[in-house]
């Protein structure tokens, strides 16, 4: 199979390109100008991996999120459809749900707040892409949770920075959905091989706690970690340091979210 990746300079796009090269004939083009002149014909799938993320969201930069995450994605999909590419794969995000805490089930409706340009632009793109779908043009939308792996940026990168200075970690048993970058790449390859259409929420088999993640990060860096179970101290940390509350809260997909209900 011959696949085209639009936006392979980002972390996920780059790692997926390396992984997918073991299974497909992989071609990659720049998401700014390269895709415009590239011939899309004879590809089995086009994967849109470009995106604006991991930056402070303001009113001033809102247009950038929508220009790339929505408008560019739709333009690339339209070109793919015109070229009779049978499948378009869009990398979306858990952020479309707009939740900072709790469980996300098959019945949870996407509803990002208006000031979440990232989640809102991704959701707008999803809706526009679904409208392009036809019997000859399948749309696969992927909503991964926090992605982790060596040198991974974003939320995991922030957690790695936090872990450096946390020899003491509260052992609260919160639940987080995460996915290892190679697991995500493997999942994407399966979606392409099967010519699948729909909305998918890939995640590692087991939910993890933030304490487990931090302990593992520190272990890989040759550092030991001591856990403590004082609930009052955890609550104090959450009250004084807001990122602590987010990091040690629950945010996860139910395990059978993609099963028929």
C-alpha cells in the first residue's frame, strides 16, 4: 500500500512515518506548501498529522488553530477526494471533549469550551470531514489521549519536567488514559490496512496513575522515588499549585469506548 503523510515534521507524524515505513510505501509532504503541488493520485490513504498545539492559547492566536487544524485539514481532504484516494485519516484529540477530569464514555458528547481553540478547531474539522465522506471516500478520525515516548512534547513533556523535581510523589490512585507512540503508530497502520472509517479512541490496555508515570520516568533517569499517602498534603498541593490538580486528577476513556453499544 502507498500512503501519504501530510505534516510529518511533528512528533507523532515523524514517529508514525518511521514506523509505517516497515509496512507501507510511505511518502511525506510539507503541510504548508508541499501538499499543494504533490500528486495525490494512486495513494491508498492520506494521513493528516499536521496541527497547532502545545502553545498558550489566546484570542490573538485563535485564528492559527482554525487555519491549520480545521481549514488546512479540510482542504487536504478535498484534494484527496478529488484524486480518488479511498481513505483519509485525521489525527484529532481527546481535547474535543473539553473535559479536564472524569470518565469519557461512548455516550460523552464532545463539547470543548469556547476558549479552548485547540479542542474546538479539532471538533470543527471532524464535523467538516464527516460531511465529505462518501461510499468511495472513507474518513477515519483518531482521538488519542496523552501520547508518551522518548522526547515526546506536550502534556507528557510537561510531566517529565515535573518528575525531575519530585522525589516525593503522592500515591493517589487516579486514572489516566495514555498511549505509547509505537502503540498509536501500530493502531494507525491497522486502520489503514483495514480501510476503516469512523471515530476511534485508541489507548493502552490499562489505565495508569500519575504516580506510576512519574515513578517510571524517574526510574528511567536513574532516580529513586518515595511515595506517600497523606491525603491532606495532596489536597494542599492541588490548592497551592493548580497544575498539580490537573496532573493528579482522573481523565480517561472507558475501556470499551469503541465497542458496539
